[in-house]
C-alpha cells in the first residue's frame, strides 16, 4: 500500500549504498547504463494519490530512468524508447512516474522495477504473494532478461530490498499482537488536512508523497464496503468522505 513511502530512505539505505554508483557516475555495478543515484535524490516533485480505495506514491523525474537497483540495460532501454512513449502517452506518463501503486484492494506494482503482485490474505498472520515481472514485448531477449534479473535481485524472495521489507512486515506484525497494541487505535494522520486536487492531469486526491492519504482512503473504502447494502450506498459514502477530506 502506498502509504509508508517514508520507509525507503532508511530501510533500503544499505542496499542503495551497495548498488548505487558514485556521485560522478563511476563504479556502476549494474552496467554502463545504470542510473547512478536513487530516484528520490533527483526527483523534481513527489506525490501521493488516493481515491476510491486506490493509491499511488510516485516521484516526478526529468529524464526517463529506472531506479538505481535496476540493470543498466533496462535504464538504457527506457531512455532509448522515451520518444516513442512520449508520443503515445504524453510526457508525464512516458517518464514512468517512478514509485509504487495499488489498485484496491490487493493488486500492486512498482514502476521502474517492473514487478507486479497480487496479495492473497490467508488469515490474520499469513499472506500469500503472487509476483510477476513485466517487460515490453517489443524488447529484445537481452533486455527482457535484464528486466527479470532486476526484479529478482530487488524483490525476489532473496532480493536486496525484499529482505528489508520482510523484516518490517514481520516485526510490525509481532508488535501488533501485544496487549498494548491490540488496545490502541492506529494513527493514520500523516498529511491530514494537506490534501488537494491538481490541475495538471494527475487525478484524484493528492498529497505530498510522505503522507497517509492513500491509507486513509483504502481503509475508508473497505469500511464503506463492509457497512453498506448496495453499490449506490457504497459510492455515496465514498463520495461523502472525499468531499469531507477536501474541505
């Protein structure tokens, strides 16, 4: 869920330090085309989006790039195909809007890393994850292999970043089993009151990327589904919530 974007800067610091190139672009461990620095260091803007339970947290970039942990061949492919992508999609979408996204309730993907996931809850303490790697069907076999290598290296079962995330998930779940946690309401107030709608084509309710707008919207949509008798009632509740948020 795109609500804990703030974790990346410290949870993944070691992985970025190992995989990233030097400031001058030298020592690119993943090939000459590798993006030297993580996207959050060079982004010109950063947003979180949430509406109807969906959510997205992403960075605006000024050049077509993959993220720092992606093979150089993938980053090079993004740059080489940018003109065609811009012609078909427009500049904003052609830049891939590096970040992570969720379609309510459980379909997620990461732009710039080419991984897609479906999350299957298996009970209070378990979740089954189906992971896929997405590539452009027009890409060469070498580029497709680079996409797969990049996704596996970062977010496979033994991936650099997956280890960090898994540690967070497990430890949070352990804490939530405790007496104090089970008797304390969760706080999802980050960025509350700072929501706005944009006029540049980005839809829905937005906020700065380090906020919990997406989480609030997802849980509100879930609550609306559980407490309503019809789709008409569900959509009316969701619309009322969004109107209240934008006051």
